[in-house]
C-alpha cells in the first residue's frame, strides 16, 4: 500500500486555487439539496469529497458540470467568478466530469467515443486517420498504448471504458476532472491502475475531484478532503494524513438521529423463518450472503454506494440469476432467476426506481395495483374491472392513498403515493415476504412518516420485510436486525438497537482499510 498521496504541485509553495466554490445553494421544488457548500481545489491535487448518500455530492457535481444552475453562492475558476449555464460551458473552461455510470457509447469505436461531440471532420466527413492518431496520442498520455483506437467500446471491460472516458476529458484540454465513485465498478487490480493514471495526470498539473466513501482509497490517492452532510460543508480542505477515520465518521453523521419511527413490536423468536437466504452470490457483485427473516420481522441491509444492497434484493426476487446459494420462502426453495416463481410463493419487490421499474405510469391506479394478480380478476380471459377497482379501493384505504380514486393515472400521484400503490399491489396479492428497495426515495417528510407506519403495520400483520435504504438512519430506525455490507461482502449482522450511524460507517471504513 502507498501512503497518502501529496501531489508535487501541492507539496511545494501552494499555488492559487484552480476552482473555488463559496456557499453554494440549490433547491428542487422547494427542497434544499445544497445549503451552503464550500470547496477549494488546487492545480495538480487530488481533492476527495465525502458524504453519505443524499448529502448533496451529486448535486454539487452537476452544478460544477453545468447540468444544474445554483440558486446562490459563487463558483470561481482561476480566480474569476463564472457562470456554467450548460455542460458545454464547463467543458470549454476545462472542467470534465466522469459519472459513475460511464457515458460511453458501446456501438462506437474508442476514437469515436473520445472525440464524441467535437469530431475532427472536414466538409461533414470524419477524418478517421487523424482522429485515430490523436486518440492514440491521448491513450499514450494515459499509459495505455495497448488500447487500439479502432476497438469497439462495447467489447471493453469497465476499466477500459473508464480510460476512454478519461481520454475524452483530455481531448477537451481538461484542467480539472471530476470522478464520481470511479472505483465502484473496478476490481482491485483495476483500481491500482486507475491510481497510476491519476498520479500521472496530477503530475501534469491536472486537478482531480475524487468522490468516494472508501477510506483506503483516500489514504492512497488523496491530498485533501472536504465533507458534505445534509447539503452543508462540515469540513473543507482537511489534509488527508492528519484526518482520522473517527473524524470522518463524525463529520459525515453529525447530529443525533431524529426519532420519527413507529415503536418496534416483539418478534416470535421461535417462529419458522419466512425467508431464508443461504450462501447467495452473484459473480462480480456480491458473495456468501446469508440471513433469515421471521414473520413480523423487519430486516435491514445497510451499506454505501456499490455495496451490493439492491442487487441482493433483485437476486432474491429472481430478477437476477444467482451464481451460488439458495433462497427459500415459507420453506420452499426458489428456482434461481424466476420472478414468477418468487411471486407464486408469496414474495414481492418494490424496486428502487419505482417509476421505471415498478409502475405503469400512464395506466390507472387500479391497473397498477392488480398488476401481479390479474388471474384473480379474470374470467374467460377478460379482466373484471369492477372487481379490480373494488379491491384497489379497499387497499387504498389501508395504505392511506390520497387521492384514492382508482381511475386516476399513476403518473399524477406524488412520490409517496406512488410508493403506496406498490404497497397496495402486494397487499392485494397477499404477499408474505416483501422486499423494499429505497421505499422513501423522493418522498417528503410527512409521507415518509406514513410509509414507516405502513411498513411497521405490515410486519405487525405477519409479513417478513427486508428494507434497503441509502439513509442509514432509516434502516436503523425501521429494522429489527441489520446486515452491514461493503463491496459485496458481509461485514456484520446484529440487532438494530445495538448499532447507530457511527457504528455502521466505522464498520464500512474499517472494512475498506483491511
């Protein structure tokens, strides 16, 4: 392992800042995402930005990339205040962004991807030879002469695609590259190669803003650290070497959790498990995951971005085919990779992306609510809409859906009420094991409290619930027991009352340091 990285330019007499962010604010529909963020980045340094999910990191990145326009505060570039009304304005200044979901085009070649949007053309015809020559020069600058400009990007590994994305940034003469969780899709060897490339870039005077939650990586590659919590800067420009893990955990968690959760009910410890997961694995994503959930119990999966939480739920549900292990529901072993088999035995999933994966937005509420139980409302191949609507009205009342009109299109509902439609769907189905992925994402505070109450009521009626949330407070407040994950590994399992945000983050950061 390498000690903390101090870029040569930063180690000598400190230069003037390349980028300064002063008291940046941004709200969406009246909900603050940034409440006052400060950031100062020097040429040739790796400046790490930390924060829990929902802290405001993504909004900051998009403000610096010209995707979002700040409501207040100031962005200064090389000492001068600037406006970034669109992404091309950021690129023209020399600010390039590599998002976690790489924006390369699989059907194009490496060279075509590198110069996408600013192609070398004459009279409307792409100059292929010159484009490939310039691409080769950029790849050599990154130490990747082995990567052919003529290769189709779709054939590359995640690490190869990342190099193409970096070369694209250099093709725009980037002075600052923002990297959003760049190691989340890489294995250990690929991470080491990423760090080698970053060191070569900073040696050339290029600054890197490195978004990550992995302390081990920050120790290896970072110069300074800034921390964001709830849209505020809780620390700015801390030296990596002088900042402890305990300091970072405190800065990321801050205040004590606010108690907005219904009281826990006793769980029958002698009851047979409703859900049993044994040695479950999905190659390259997670491995050896085991836990059981009893009727009436809420079980939480806690971890940060890239920990494998959502993928575990999808694999249990059959949306992904496991590569090892077994899943049992009410004592019956499920066939891997079969969603219908899971639903038939009483398993339900409310997905993370409810609009794209869970709902038919243009369809009425009643059709969404009965989606998993059409056969119950069909006679001679025709759906009985009257019975569909009656069942929907009953469960709409149970989940406190507003408005409760079953004929209203699902797209017209708020995020909280769309989530309630999904809960109503599984109530109609009679689900005995319910998997909830980010059940309150995009939901206001009042609706959150209602949904927490509904989840606890489901458990009180004997449903076994598994909850995934990016908000550690939510997992710990709702769950009876919690499994802590990092990078697809199980770090610990225990009673939620024996854990807090500090405990979970400390486990994750320790796990990264091993």
